[in-house]
């Protein structure tokens, strides 16, 4: 049996910012108004969503008792960690807020005076879920 521990991700998804705007306190964001701003918030809309593999994950092997025990341990660890999805812009991490759309996501950039429409956004996406229509570049 081949052990896959120690494998590293070999790529990342890069996107551009589609829109930047400031919304008032109490503004609802995303499907079902899942997020309400607690203060005036500067947001960036990025054109990457669940159809591109954002926030998708491979299901665990539910047939193995050992894998089920490991899964419970993983979920317990997650409970105590900051599990918000993040993107990297200009070398800093920012939270995705609200529910991820099919074709877009919203990022809180309130504390980011250097983020502009020209800024590049880097996302962690499981390679097996990346849409085959996305352009690939190899270095």
C-alpha cells in the first residue's frame, strides 16, 4: 500500500478582483443573507465559486473503522481552530464572508488599504475539483 503522507500541493488558483465596494453596517451578503456586516465593511468580489472547486473536498472513506475514528479526531481539531476560508491578496490572508456562490465569493478587505482591482487573489482549491476549463500555466 502506498503511503501519501508528506505530499505537497503543487499548484494554486489565481484570480482577479471583479469589484470592490464599501457596504454599510447591517448589510446582508450572500445567498440567504448568511452574513450581516457588523460595521461598515469594504468588500471585494472575486469571480471564483463552488463551480470552480472553491470549498469542495474529497469525502473520507466511510467504510473503514480506522478512517472513521480519524475523521472524528479531525473534526474535533477543526472545532477549536479558525476554519474560515481565506484567500491571499498581496501576501496577506483575508476571510471569505458569507456563503460561497456558484460563480463568485466575497472577501472582507476592510483592513487592506493596498488592495485594488489590479491585485491578484490566490486561493487554495483541491486540484481534483478545479474546472478543466481554467487555463493552466506550468513553470
